[in-house]
C-alpha cells in the first residue's frame, strides 16, 4: 500500500497531535485501569469510533465523536447492553476456541498506527498459530435477536453448529454490520495482522463465526477519512456538518427562540414534505382496502394457492415464545436472582428527550 503519510498527516499536525496527547496525559491523575484505558483512547480514534466518522454507525455521528474528542461531551459510561456484552466476551472467546481449536489469549496491549498515531485501539483477543506467533485477531460480539438479520447467514463460516465445507470470507461490508467490518479492518491496520475473526452470539443460542481479510483499498479510504477528520475537525477544532440525529435531542434547543424563514428553498421542501405525507396517507388507505379484500376472500382458511398449487397468500396465527419464569426460579433460583439483581442495578428509566418535527 503506497501512502504518502507526510501528505496525509503533515508535520504541523503531528506537532499539534503530540501536544494534545501530552496535555491529556498531564491532566490524567487517577490511578485506575479503566480511567487509564479511556485516557489512551482519547489519544485518537478507536475502531468503533472510526465507523462513526465514516457515517456507518447506527449509534454515533461524526459530530458526536468530535464532541467527545474535544471535551464537549462526557465519555460514554456504558449501559446494561455494554455491561452484559463485556461479561459475555469471555464466553464467546472460549466457544470460538472450542469449536475452531485455535488458541486465543487476552491482549492488554494498546495499539496505534506507526505513521498515523491517532489511529488507536485495543483488540478483544489474539489468535496464535502452532508456532506460538500471533496469527489473527478475534473480535467477540453479542447481539439481540432483532439484530440477527444484520449478520448474513451465507457469509458465516460457522453457523448452526457446523463449519462450511471451505472457509467463507466476508466479501461485502454489509455481510455484517458495517461498523463491525470497519472495526475489524481498523484493528488489522494498526496491528499488522491481516486476518480477523468475528465471533457473535445472537441472544437466542445462535453462535456464528465470520472471517474478514485485510483490504488495502478499504484501509486507504479509512486512513484518508480519519486523517481529514482528525486534522480538520479535532486538531483545528472545527465542528463537522450536523446530521438530523444530532439535532433530535431536546438539549440542542436554543432556549425556545423563533427564527423567521425567507428561504424559498425551505418553503419548497416544506411543501414537498406535506405532499409526501398526503401521498402516504392515500397509499395506506388503499393498502388497507386491498388487505380487507384479500382477508375476506381467504376467509377462515389458512392458505390460498393458484390452480397449479403455487402458494399465493397465507393467513394463520404465528407462534410466540413464552418463558416460564416460575419454573426457572424453581430450577435455578440463585441464577435468576443474580440476573434480576444485575438487571435492576443496571437498568435506568430515561425520560424521552427527543424533539419531534411537526410540519404545519
């Protein structure tokens, strides 16, 4: 990969970056492993943050990362999902090692790119070869059932308790959640290991393994985007362009002020929005009417076919899961009590602070 690093990260920005890191280290006084991790992370962009900078995260925007790196926002303290994900990390790693017979180890090393030191990160596990040398990276994830569709079944190497006949590699950024793909590429870039395994436990007992190879093309795009963001936005302290999601929080209101618009373009957008809303309403009414006709046609039957037996439409009740908590408590009272205690400890009620757009 031929990259002109001095052009990508000029000397003046290298100096500003080092000065920034020195100031952060000087301000860090807490003798705590977690605080030390956050301090190292604040030196640059981690794997999950890079996905946000590229606009591929469902949880963060570039502006949100900028606010965090410039001290305008407090660091994320985690929630019940991240807590349980961290707790299950070792379970996922052990299951990966069990089914693949690959030895894995926890890695406490803090990595950074040699030429672009603002690319930083800590990996979940390192996979070792028979020669006891570092071979690949292992990233461990947990996902809710409703997120299963984001993980392609076809792209999985290990699924339904079996390996594919030959090793399958992720070939599209959308075979897995894009932010995870970027995270894996990021870790391969800063460690120099050119293979990464993503083991994911979908919380219904579905365990999958994905294999990702290093992509020089994607790495170059990542480095250029990251350098632009770090130099222009973080070091020069220029706020990125805001997205709608940055403005949905009520905290972004300016004290109830009113603005007067004389912009014809905005008026045109508002008119277009109203027209689309009317079209949606008309389409929904038409859809409901057609649905009514189909339902009355099939009546009390559960399936309709054409004359050759091809299925046209089904109309039957589905199944839903029901957990017998009383039996669970009787069989494993200590485990249930521990789960409920953890759930109570890490569950907080958060008032809805989203702003709602209403066009008149």
